[in-house]
C-alpha cells in the first residue's frame, strides 16, 4: 500500500493486538486501538505518541456500529481493520452440574459475534478505499481443538469458516480478506492457566512473522506450530487431536 496506513485493531490493550499496534506505529501508520478496558488501552497508547484509543465492547452490535461511525468521520481513509479481540477460558463439561451459561455465552459473543459485528460495521468504509484489508485473527485451535478450551476452539473454527466465506463474497471488491492463524503465543490470553503452554512463541517473533506475511499480501498467514495443526486437520485429525491434548490424557 503506497498511502500511509490507518489501522484499527480490536483487542489492542494487550497481547497480540498491542504487539501489532506497536509494529504498525513504528512504521508511521496511524493506529487506533479498540477494546473494552480503557486503562489498558491508554497504557499502550502512552508508549506510542499519536496512537489513538477507542473504547468498545465488540460483543455489543450497537457499540460496534457507533465505533464505525466515529472512526469513519475522523479517519475516512481507514485502510486496515484487524479483528483481534478474543477471550479464552477453560470449561469442563464433564464436571458435575451445569456450567455458567453467561460465561459460555460471553466467549461466543466476543470471539465469534464480535468478529462478525466488526466486519459488518467496517466493510462499507473499507470498500470505499482503493485498497484495503480486513484481518480476522483465528487460531491453530480452530484446526484441532484443545478439549480443555472447547468454546474458544469452536469459535476459532467458526472464524475460519466465516473468513473463507467472506473472502469469496468480496472477491470482486477492493477489500482483501486475510486470516491470521497464530500458534500459542506468550500473552495474557492464557492468564487463566497455571503456566504458559509449552512451546509458546514469543510475542515479538510472532509479530515479525505476521508483518512479513501481511507485506507479502498473503490471504492466509499461518504462523509457527499452527502450520502443523493445519496439516494434522487435513491428513491425520485423530493424531492431531492426541498431540494437542496429550497433557490431559
């Protein structure tokens, strides 16, 4: 892209979102980070002068539409939206009694509905640009599920399917639809776990590989061990399931 990029990143207050925001900011892009935690967003923006903050709950379609209106008025040249907001909890359906339905629903609302709401709200603006892109952040667990995180894994599988369908629908437009598929990355997404999962990729390494994939114009950016899960899902799904869940067996 020849023009300076204007980039909106949801879930920009920590982890992958904050890492990508820093990388785009270092390139001179105008970066807007969005999320529901204002203090965390402002802490990230304070480290990068000129970075802008927008508070939004991506699970609320009205808030998302209001965000799109604000961004469109202030930054009508928006070129990139990174659909990154996500949460992960461990749920054991084998446990006695029902699980908390609100917690189950919240994960679906943020990880899947939020992706759909952001795409729906921002695509009209992205379509007006000579070139633009929508980046949906999936997961290697969308290929092979982690049984201990069944809702997260399922939502990421749905994001993968949604992205493929969206790319086909927008084939004739100026919008590139990208799926970014991370492995396990060292972020606070895993704060509910007792320890960082084994073989997790350092955030700076992941960000560098992601930026390289975006620069090459790839529609699908599969990073690190996510490539192995992609292979397993196609060639040996049973083996892949065993490998991903071996610690629990």
